[in-house]
C-alpha cells in the first residue's frame, strides 16, 4: 500500500460512511495530490521524508506548484506534472534557493546542491512515469 492510500484510508476512517470509496479517493487525490508527488521526488533523492530539509523541499515544491507562473504552462495540468516540472527547473529560481535555505536553515550553496539533486530525482521519476516532455525539459535544462 502506498503512503498516499494509507493516508487516504486513515482520513476515510474519520469520515465514516459519509463518502463512498471512489469519491473519497478522488477527494484525497485532490487534497493530497501535490504533497504525495513531492514526497515521491524526495524519496527518489534518497532522503528521509521526516527531516527538516526534506520537509522544506516538499514545502518549496508545493509553493512553486501553486503559483500561476508562465513556466508551468508547458508541464501539463496534472498535479504530478506540475510537481515534477517544478522539481526539474527549480534550480534556476534564485527565490526558491533562498526560501529553501531559510526554511531548512542551510547555506544557499547547500540549497542549490539540493535543488540540483532534486532535478535529477525528478528526471528519473518522470522517465519511470513515461513523461517524455518533462524528460526533454530536464535534458534541455542541463544547458541553462
């Protein structure tokens, strides 16, 4: 069972019979979708999701995915695509590096190093999911 489903089932136990199973999973995806994919990227980096640094990375990814930036139009409309797309190009965003350094209490150089590692993890996850557009964006961003 994935962490997403486990969390969804836990939430469902609080709701009881108010919502049927299919509707509840859609609701859980709506509420937890971005966070679940962000945690998948962090897991692919080999980081433990409970650390301050990992939590700050997840928060920065969700913060970026919630913005209505011009850059995200090419990623797709799914939450998965938005999170993976931002994970791939976030190394190029100085505001994200500053926010990560501040939230995780690390230097900006370490934050930038983490953002590069996150890019590689997102590239691998996008390749595993068969998202050729995001893999292409990741390959092109190597030359930025």
